[in-house]
C-alpha cells in the first residue's frame, strides 16, 4: 500500500523548473513539506510562490562541492529526495568543448552521486534520480547526455543496495515539454513536439506533470527500489 507524503520532508534539487517544479507542486499538494533548490534565486523564489503549501527554497549550485556539503550538513534527515538537475547544452562529440562535457557530467551525474553520499534519508524514505531516454536510444548530437543517463541508471541500481533500506529509483523521461528547450527556436521546437505527438504510441507530448506523477509513485510505493521507470509515451518501443 502506498505510504502517505503528509508531513514528510521532501527535497527537490533542480526544483525550480520543469519536472522538478512539477514534482515539488505534486508533493506539496499531497501534504509534504517541500524544499526546492537550484542556482538562480529568482527562479527559486518564483517556484516557491507557485508551489505554495509552505514550501521553502534555497539558491544552491550543486556543482559547488563545498556549498552542497554545507547545505546537507545543516539539514535534519529528509524523507524523500528527488534529483532533477539538468546537465546543460547537448552536442556531438566534436561540437562540445571538453570543459563543457565535464561540466555536464558534473551537473547531472556527480550531483546525484554527491547527494547520495551527503544526504541523510530516513529508513522508510527514498531517493529518486531523473535520467532520460537517451540512455537507451543514443543520439549522435547528444552523445554525452546518453552516457550520463546510463551512468545515473546504473548508479540508482547500485545505490538501492548501498543505501538500503532507503529505496532508490530512477525515472527515465522521454520527450517532455519543459523549459529545458527554452533556447530552441520556436518553430523547430514545435516541429519536434508535433512529430513526437504524431508518432509516439501515446499520441501526445509528455508533460512535466506526467513525470512528477511517476516520481510520486516511486516515493510512496514501499516495495519499489532499484528500478528504472520509463515515462516516455512508449518511445522505447516505437
Ligand atoms: N524535458 C525533457 O524532454 C527531458 C527528457 C529526458 C530527461 N530529462 C531530464 O530531466 C531532468 C529535468 O529536466 P527538465 O526538463 O525539468 O529541465 P529544466 O526545466 O531546465 O529544469 C532543470 C532544473 O535544474 C536546475 N539546475 C541546473 N543546473 C543546476 C545546478 N548546477 N545546481 C542546481 N540546480 C541546477 C535548474 O535551475 P537553475 O537554472 O536555477 O539552476 C532547473 O531548476 C534533467 O536531468 C533532464 O536531463 C528531461
């Protein structure tokens, strides 16, 4: 039977936008005491106002080891943590500087790894990572992103053993319409989303709320750990 989130302490890293923000809203609506974090204090403040229900927020760059350590050191135990930090611009192997490649790995993979090391989570609690479909369906224009996602899924399975009885799961979203593509030309974005809606078995574009619902299930289902859940409209089988 699903556990209640009422009164639980939930942290969403990358909670000021997209999937993280939708997760923060859904958890708060389910009665959780939500804290969300990301780099931009403006985005954090705006998100806290949207989430409501007494949510709090903090400006935190998770690539800053000292800042992340200081953040977790002064926090009591969490019931549930969700890591939904985005990596940065994707590109092909010859189109990205090594510095950017290291930065992407740092933001997405090492944030999850460091969080698992630093955070204290209650025994009945959970850690949920967000990977992505590129782990299974590589794309030459986002080569590293697929590698990062695959590493995260492996990390999630391993952490389910390392942190037991804390449950650790990974959600792998397909194409989701979030601000992650804010820099993409509007016409190109529309064409991509229209194509997805026409060709995916689910016949629609994914929304951040679809992924948030899956994350909440993983937080509250006491028998789910070490799993990777695809929320991709059937993209994996199409
Ligand atoms: N949308 C999709 O189609 C899709 C598909 C597959 C996988 N995913 C994955 O899902 C996750 C969430 O993506 P999204 O679509 O929700 O993206 P988003 O709307 O761009 O949200 C990303 C969040 O990460 C935060 N962030 C970025 N770098 C950070 C850092 N160094 N420290 C702390 N926070 C940081 C951002 O806030 P600040 O800018 O304030 O830091 C923002 O809150 C990502 O890992 C993404 O790769 C998304």
